[in-house]
């Protein structure tokens, strides 16, 4: 889907979020800064002028089977939330599902991952059980017509399917994430993108991964991340 960009709208979010994120990272550290950024992220999406055109609603879960990229700090925030919010039995079920997904996805390239459906381990009874700490990728996935999302689910190998998005919601979300990501990299933190299940498995398998991340080292030994190009970098 091609959309007309609004440079002034994008520039405003890039400048505001970069300044806020840079100060939060300096003063508070990575995970508290991420929590504040995620709150601002939700507010920016909600304030987008075309947010009312979205078809997304509770109980719609087609996108919960699509591949999800996460940053390391998002993984640690999710694990903290899981430890606080779920029983040991629930945690074991979630972690076992994440590990099974990771085993199925670990050796696939990005194109192969995107061409298959894998249920998110945090999807339960038709709802996201970590909604308040869901990754930035999930916060930015919106559509104005659920038929396109269902079509992508039914035919995951078809790269020609192009769901309809709300232009301002899209620009608000992407600009926010890119500004926060830039501030994070400038602060020295790992800004690579990892597949959600593989990153969860890596963090659970190696408790020292959090210390490495907080020390501004590569957190997941043996798990290579990918640099995500900034879509609005040329603006």
C-alpha cells in the first residue's frame, strides 16, 4: 500500500520522541525508558487523525500468528511482566511453547519465517496476555480491513497480499519507533531486531544475557540480530 507522507507530522514525532527517549535512557536506564516510551507510543497512535478507521478490535487475532521482531530490552520487559503476572504453571506453558516455536524458526531466513504461521505463546483464549508490554512491532500492526489480515493468515506464503493501513497511524507508529531506536543506539544499547520466540529462548537459556545487555554488550550469544533500516532516515 502506498501512502502520501506528511513530513511535518513525521518530523514532529521524530524530534519529540528522540529528545524524550534520550533523556529517559540517560536518567533512568533502558527498561524504565522503554516503559515510558511504550506509553507515549500508545498515546501517539490514539491521537492519529485516522485512528477511527482501524478495524482492529478485541478478539481479532489473525496477526498473532505472524512473525514478530523484538529488541532485547522488550524481551526482558516481557519476562519481568510474565514473572509478576503468571503462575509458575502458566509460565512453564508459555516458555515451552516459545521454545518449540524457536526450534521451528531458528534456522529459517526472514522470508521463510514470514511465509508460515506460528501462534504467539502469549495468545490465550483469543486475547494477548501481555498486551500492556507487547512489543513495538505489535503496537504498530494495524489495518483498516480485517479481510486483508485474514488473507495473509490463510495464504502466508503470498508476499503480494498488502493489507490496508491508516496512513497517519502508520506514520505516527513508525516515527515513534525509529526515534526511540535511534536514541537507544546512541546510548550504546543493542538495537538489533530478533525473532520473538528465539530471543525469549535465548534469554531464558542464559540468565547472564540481561547483564550483558545492561553492560551494553551483545546480549544473546549465538543468536544474531538484524539491523533494521530507518524508513524515515532520509527525512
